C-alpha cells in the first residue's frame, strides 16, 4: 500500500475537485500499484482514470536520482510524455521517482491521455534539497553575522583615528547588525522587499568585506572589496552585479555616504532634484527654478525649509510642472522633492533631514499608478509614517486624496487589475492641486 503522506501529495497536486482515490492490489511481479481515480456520489460512481505508482519505500531503493531525470525538470504539476517501452522509464516508475497518470473518456475505458508526473520520492528529494539550501543560508547567516560583529568590535581599538562621520556610520551599522535575525533574510525592514534570501546573504558578506577594509584603510577602491574578501581570481567582480543596490543599502544602514567610510574611487554622485525654499549651514535656495542636492552635500549639511507642505513625487515631469507654475509654491507654501523612482539612500536622507529640521505639516505622495509606483509609494510612506505630527495624503488615480495607507494600497491593487497609468495622465492644474492641499 502507499503511505498517507503520499496520498496527501496526490490529493494536493494531481486530483481535481471532487476526485478521490480507490486503492487496488499491488502487482505481484513488481512494486507497482494501480490506483483508480473516481468520482462518487449517492447516485453515481465514475472511473475517471488511474494512477500507476510505486509501493517501494526508501530502504527498498539503492539507486539515487540521476542527471537524466534532473534534465526533465519535473514539478508537482508538470505533465511529461515518456517512452513506455524504455527501460529507464520503467526503472524510474518502479523506484517511485515518477508516477503515471491515465485519464479516460466518458466511457471509462478509452484512454484520453497518458502522461508521467513527479513521483512522491522525487518530490521528497527536491524538498530535501530546498531545505538543505535554506539550512545552508541560515548557517552562513550566523557565521557572517558573528564575523561581522567580531570585525566591528575592533572599532574601539581604532576609535581615536577615525573621523567623526566614519565613527557614526560604523556605530549605526553595528546597531542594525546586532538586531538582525535569521527570519529577517526573508522579509524585513532592514532589507529591500524585492531581495531574495540569497541576495540578502550576499549583501551581508559585502558589508563584512566593506567593514574589514573600512577599519584597515583610510581609502580604498570598489574592486578591493571583493578581491580582499574572496582572495581568488575573479573575486574583485563578486559584488559587481549588485554594486549600486548594495552601496545604497549600506548608506541607509550607516546613515552616511560610503565615501565618508573610505570608498574613494566609486566615482558616483546621486542627485536629488527639488523646488522650493531651502537653506543650510553653507547654502540657501529660493523659490524659482528646479535645483539639485547631492548625496555628499546632504550628508554634510543640515537642510531645512520654511514650507509647510511637502510634495514627494515619483517623476521629474511633475516636479518641473509644479515648479514652473507661477506663484504656486509661494501661495501654497510648498516644497517639492522628486524621488526619481525607487527610493535611494540620498533621497531618503534628504526627506528625513528636512522633516527633522523643518515645520512640515503635511506630506503629499504622488506616484505612478503601476506596480512599481505602488512599491515606490510604499517606500516613501515607510520613511515618513513615523512622524506622528504629519498629515500624510496619497493621491489616487481618480484625482482624489486619501490619508489611510492600507485603503490606498487596497484601492491601487484593485485599480491595477485592469489599468496602468502614469502621473502625467491625470496631472490636473492649480485648482486641483490646491484642493488636494486643503482636503
């Protein structure tokens, strides 16, 4: 007979609604068992098909999974045509790697289809491989975290030699790393939502490599990070596919630019475009044209605005349109930042710095109406929701505003089932913009 777990597997992945199994007797010449697929009610009894499965247990099988079977790339729901007369097919069937599904016509005799499916033994084998990968990742996470903390524990030894901003950045990283748990690799505020587990682990290895150089050298090159960490041919390129993402995330953890931690030759400056009155210790911008800050200036300044309304928009076209509208910024006491797509550390730092230092009363979030726009609005909201004194408004595709994030998210998901729309398609004008501020 077949195990209960095997029957559950068949029910979950092979049987259709209303179908049940009717077990037969094993074949005396081999380990194969014919199992009828039936549909039964008070008035009817129909044979819909049959399954040919193996009754062998793990201890009965000496052979292991082979590369030919791997090449087929079975999944629990995948149906495959194989040669019934091939000895290899029969061997896989008898050993439980695959099972055969036969479906009948309405006469319950004529074969409509005959195909092979993933057997329970192969399913267990694949599940074991998945679990082993998960276990490996979690084991590596613990090793990298411990190694990171040991590395960063030497900050005190070099404390007097570090510039203030470098000390601050390293201390901020230590705080986050101390709080990290294995489950954070799946979904956490510490990692971007779209990152998979392996990418989060790779990032931690990058942080470990970066921290080691940061403590050893005043300045270093991007290529040195991977080269000194992996110590092998090609090691300098290990982090290249994730270069900007990893640096952005590192800067978010550290709350200072990577250049201030020692990364001297990346050669990348992030611009933050804005319009409105803004001042700092070294500069002052007045109402008028669109201006730009950089990630470096944001890190070294203390910006504030006299505006009470902060607009956070996804696209530059919206920024330039609002900025170019005569008297709008002055009359509404508004300040506008363009986040230029998914929120990067420079934009996040600019937003939080202005909110920390200014008397902003409300924030209006205006993004595209597509899956990326919904994600970007979530990234913006996650950055500002902690400011309890703020009134937060999100702009809907119907040219209305809403203050509840969960209702906004639910509304957008419903809208996106059949629609996509850019901000510019419902840009409106001054009368509409002022209404959003006052609503």
